[in-house]
């Protein structure tokens, strides 16, 4: 595992964040988790937009 300190942001960390952003397809989010001043997790979420009326079901 690479050391991703938030005190000294490396090119590797920026590359990981860029990749995560590129992996979001249209709608979504990128979450960056920090623990003890280190990035411990980068989560990518893709959202599928939909529109269904469930009132009459």
C-alpha cells in the first residue's frame, strides 16, 4: 500500500483521485476517507438516474 499523507500530497495520490473522478459515469461521487492525516480509502459511486411514479402502484 502506498503512503498517501494529506500533509505532503504526492503525484501518486493526485493520480488516484483523477482516476476515481474519470471513473464516475455522468452522475456520482468520489469520497476520500482520511484517518490520522492519511488517505485510507477512495470510494467511487456511480448513480443511475431514473424516473418512475410509484404513487399508483
